């Protein structure tokens, strides 16, 4: 079956809701056992393709061993009806690397700008001589 992103929840009193509620309380079971259990408690019968519709919509799922179980979405829904609240995990705030600012190691001296201004170790070959802001080749006005 394909994965659904938007499930439809059956209304109370329907066969799919009763089957899901029974499976939620008692665990996964075979189709025949589920029908017998619903008949015994007097709930709505799984007539026609009601079970297939519940499986197709994703309300119920079939496990690898062939037993029918409640899907994750249905389990969360029944948990909500029972008063159990699931908090979504959104991650964890990163702890600060150092809790005290003054306990941090100091910044290396090579990354701290000189308080007197520009660096004094500029090589002579990299400095232009006779530089001006006049236009080169200026013809004039």
C-alpha cells in the first residue's frame, strides 16, 4: 500500500471506528477473530468492503504475519480520545559551549586588531610611489 499524508478518520459508530477501537485495546488479530469479537460485543458489523475501505484509507494496516492492526495515525487518534497527549519532538537546543563568558579562552593575538591603527609591517614593495588621485593622461578642461 502507498503511504498517506492525509488520512480520513471514520466517525464514531461506524464499523471501521469500532474495529480500530477494538484493535487499539486488544492488539492485532486475524480478520475472522476481529469479526467474531465485534459480533460478540454487539458493535457494528464489518459488512461488505468496510474492512477493505479501512485498510485502503490507512486507518487499519495489515502486518507481515497477516494480522490486522491499527495504523500509527489511528493510534494517535485513539490516544487523543483516551487523554494521552503526544508532544512532537522538534529537536534540542544546543548547549552553550562555555557557560561563563569570562571562562572562555581568549582570542589569539593575531586576530585582534592593533589599537594604534594600521599594521606597521607592510612591505615596501607593495606600497605605490607617487600615487595621486588625478586622472591619468588627463587632458583638461
